[in-house]
């Protein structure tokens, strides 16, 4: 009798699940059209790594039009990530339906409704079968356009600020014995404390392990460089190319990889980490190095053809939002040079 009751409940939930998606199909299609009208499909292509160069430029221009667009992008990213999470157990069923092809574009309230129903359905299934199968850990990937920044809060409460041109891969939930994320670029971390679960930032060249602290990591793979600066707490840095090369940092210390070895030094200029506030800060930096930094913030290639400019050093602070043209004009007051953009706008020549 008990088995028969379970069987009936299972069938009822299955029918209700199928019926719900038929009812939702109209709402899904409507939301799809709405999101398409607002350019959301282009954002989803960017999140999935499928956007063309033209689409990336379109998104960049859209972000620069209004400060509110940055928050809209983050909201849409959260929606996109939520759909990735919903695409595990139900994937096989949904891919056979029209609803799946529009589900990625459903509105926020529809997502909540589907999530509640999915939880109820899966909970009933697990209760009836008497066991819980281990779920594959869903991984989210956030990429930040050149000239932009993004703020994230991870499942454990850790807060991350991503700099321009950076990519962070992180699990939707930290289910294992460690909390591990992968970084390509620059990020500032405020790690939620957990003595039982160390937090690990994996980069191409080094790994950073913490229990709870505040620190900055700069590790762009295309530059083959690594540096980390500790503001609060304690971190361990492992050289991935030399297993015995391990460094423990204390507050106000920084470490960088030089000639394949980790090198520790005191932090002498905290202003360089104010990129989180939208500032470009530099002290006694030569012109060529300064142009390299500018490339990261504005997403352009700086070609310095005037070799004599390398002799000049600069100190100052600029707001990224003021634009690269304004920054260059201010620098022109200290040293003579001309600059010209390429036809596609992706390169600035310094002469």
C-alpha cells in the first residue's frame, strides 16, 4: 500500500511538472521577446563567451552610456547564472521542449516560480527513492569587459571586486573541503572566515590560500605575471612552477613572481589598489609603463612610437570615468606628444 501511494504521488508530480511547462510556454515566449527587445540576448551571448567583437564593442558603449547599465549587466549576469544552475537535472527533459529554448530568457518572477516547483519536485523524488545522488557542481564564469569593473558576492558571503579584462570561475556552492575559485586577471577579495574550509584562489602561476582576509591578486595570464598584496589577515602563496617555493604574507606585505621566484616586499603605495573606486593612481611611473596600465582600463592598444617618452615619469590620479582622451590631454601639459586613434578606435598611436 505504501509503495502504491508513493507511485501515485510520483506520477502526480510528474504530470504537474509537465503541465506547468506547457502553461509557462506562453509566458516564456513573451519574456523572450521582451528580453530580445532590450538586447538581453547579446548579453547572454557575451556571458557564454559567444559574442563577436562587434557585440563586445556594442556592450562596452552601452555600459558607458549610463552608470545604471553596470548594475543592469550584473542583474542580467545573476539571471544567467541562475539559469545555469537550473540546467542540471531538468536538462534532458527541457531540451526536448520549446520551453527550454526560451527558458534562458524568462523574467525574474518566472524564474522564482520555476525554481520553487523544481525544488518541490526534486525533493519528492529524492524522498521516494530514499537516497540523494551527488550533484555535479555547477560552475559560474564571470568575465569583465575592458574598461569596466564588477562586484560579486559568492555563496559563502565572500565579496569579490573584479577589474577590467578579468575572468573569475567559481562554484555555485562550495560543497568540498576547500573553497576554490580560478582567476585570470585582477581581483580584490574580502573572504568570509571559515576555519574548516580554506579559500583558494588559483591562477596560472601561483595559488593563494586563506582562511579569511582581505587581499588583492593581479594575475593576467596574457602578461605572465603574478602579484598579491595583503591588507588584512594572513595568506599563503604557492609557486605552481616550484613546489618548494612557498611564502606566508603578513598585512602590508606584497609578493610578486620575479625570474620564477616569489619575492616579498612591503607595500609602499596603497593607491594602486584604488582601482576598486574607479581611480587610476600612479607614482613615479614612466610613460611607457603608464600606457600599459591604461590599456587595461580602457580596452585599447597604446602604441608608443615616440621612444623619447620612456625617459619621463609621472605621478597622479585620474577617474577612469573621465575618459582616456582627458587623461592624455592632462599628460600633454607635462611633456609634448600627439596622439591619434585608428579608424576602428581600438588603437591609439602616441607620436
